[in-house]
């Protein structure tokens, strides 16, 4: 049974390229990724229902996007807006994009360089995910009930700490 993360076009292209001895399979795969990303961009642009997330290509490069997420209401992140970079590999959607915070974010699942520890961006990645679902998952991650936050600081004190420390 074929895996949902196995790119049938890439497998066929590599077989064809091996038989022909050419490298045209790479451009066909890149074109396929471009079409998928254009479709995802259109979906995001016409989806006015989704509040608090957005994403657009960075300049003319369809493989590098800038996304934004707003902190969820009722959390310490409420009222804060975060910028993220999304870099899509040539194997997208069969390979996860590289996503990181551009805006500093203090969270146990975000390292000092802004990289996010989230299962769907690593071993639980599926070709069924798209930019919208990635951003919603990250927004949900920030809005999760983290015991360490309430144990260490009150919500208002933590929010003040975030704003002063990260100048956001």
C-alpha cells in the first residue's frame, strides 16, 4: 500500500529520468509544487473566515513565504502578532516545510532560533497538510494550556514579561 507521503510523480520522474538519462524530472516536480503552492495561496486569500492567520510569498519566490499568526484570545499571547518564515522543499507536500518564528517567541516548544517543535512539522507530517493547517496548528500550540506558565507567573505578569523581554 502506498504511503500518503510518497510522491508518485517524483517516483515516476526518477524512473523516467534514469531510463532517459535526463534531469527533466526535477523541473516537472518543481512545477507541481508551484501549482500546489499557488492553490494554497488562493485558498488563503479567499478564506475570510480564518481570523488571526495569513501567509504570502516573500517577493517573487513561491518557495519562501512569510506568515503571521495572532495570539489566541484568553491566553498570554493575546494581542500579540508573530511573523513566521516558511520554506518549502522541492518535495513539498510530501516533505514538510521548514517553519520558524521570525518574531521572538517565548514558548517551551520554540527554541532560541525560532524553530518550532511540533509533531506535524516533523515525524507526523502528512501530504494532506497545507499552509492553513500549519498556521492554525502553531496558533493552537501557543494557545495550549501550559501548566508551567500558570505555575510560574500570572497571565498579566507573564504578558508584561513577554513584551518587555522580546520588545513586542
